[in-house]
C-alpha cells in the first residue's frame, strides 16, 4: 500500500502542473474508488471506505500543492528575450517651426 500511496502522490503533484481541476476530480474519484475496492478485499466495508476517502484527500492536497508549485515556478522564470518588446514606442521628434 505504501508504494501505491507514493505513486498517487507523484501523479497528483504532476497533474497539478498539467491538467484542469475538473479532469483531476474525475480521475481522483476513480482512483480512490479503485483503492477502496482493493482495500475491501482485506478489510471491512467501513475501513475500505475510510481508506478510499483518505486516498482521495491525499490526492486533492497533492494536486493543490502541484498547482501552487507550478504557478510559482512559472512566475519565477525570467522572461526570454524573444518575448520581450523589441523596440520601445518611438519618441516624436520636435519639428522646427518657421
């Protein structure tokens, strides 16, 4: 179960940087149900439900952490020279009045 939990954490962190919240919510529910079904084979229904709920909460926390880390990383990168404004706005020259 520890290996599965570590995999869930890593996938959730990566998903935080890559996919939308609604897509992750569907994915997390399916995974938590799967873990609950696997846990039900060796435990009571209540214990399996609590284990599945714990996996779901862990996935959501890791997803939100991944979103924040990816956001901070994107903001902390220096803008490249290609995306910078090439030429500033031209300054109008003074015309001679006669």
